[in-house]
């Protein structure tokens, strides 16, 4: 079972998510009502995925994402919120979120998202993907993209990058392209270096901004 921590300021929402995930054989090992308490719970429970709301009093979701990055905590974060504002989506992704879903998702969609992130993939709600892409292309340059010389990707690396953008994990990419998982990991590492990206999500953002992905 995948170990998950749920961070949301509403007790009823946290308990509801726990109940749904328990049915889906996902182990909720901790809960927190804001970012500061989340850091304590995460340190004590070492989850594999963090479910994070954005709008919380005191220490909100963006603060939490930035603090996790500052502390070098690389546990994948799935933002689960009622807000689909473009600027919030981009802020969350740029701060390190690996997934972004709205709270109207089904249990199956939420469970799949948890498994996708635990396997190393990324996932963004289809309902906001088109708007997010437009915002990326017309908005500010992703962090550092303007100062890094983008190196040309091979056709195979582009194939891997396209599947990364669709939320595929390394294992799923390997199966789709008939490659060894170790080979896919090497391709992903090379892609990050060539794009000057700190992680998979940042690589996709930069590739979109540069027009490598369409």
C-alpha cells in the first residue's frame, strides 16, 4: 500500500479523503491542517506521496511546497484543491508540485494519481491542462529557462519527454517504448540536464515554453 499524508485545513475534507483512500487500499499515515504541522507529520511518517491543499490559513500550500524544496524533501506532492486559477496552477508547479487535481475527481482518478506520482510520474487535471499550456506560453519564462542554453534533444528523448508530459512513470514509458526501465531513467536524466531542469515537472514546463512540446 502506498503511504500518503493528507494536508488540508478542513477536518471533514481530510477525513473524507482518508475514508475514500482506505477503500482504495491507499494507506493514509498522517494528516495536517497547515504547512507547518505538515512538515512535522511528514518527518514522523515518511510518506510516499503528499496530498496538499493550496488555500490554508497561516502556512498555505505554496509555502509548504517551497519549504519542502528548501529542506531537500523530494516526496512527490499532489495538489488537491477546489481552485483552478491559472496563476495558482503555475505557482504550484513552479514550486515543485508533481500533480494538480481538483476535488471533484472520482475515487478512481484520485487513486490513479497517487499511484502515478508514487511511480515517478506527473499528472495534471485534463480540465485545466489547455488553459495551463496557454498561460505557460504567454506568461513569464519558467525559472531559469532564460539563462540556460537549451540543448537539442534526440528523437528518442523527445518521445520520452512527451510521455513524461502525459504523466507516464518510468515503468510505463519503458513499456510504451519497449525499453528497459534503466534506459528510460538514463534518458530522463539526460533530458533534465539538456533542459537545465531541476525535476520532471520543470522539464515539461521548459519544454512547453521553448516549443519543444506542442
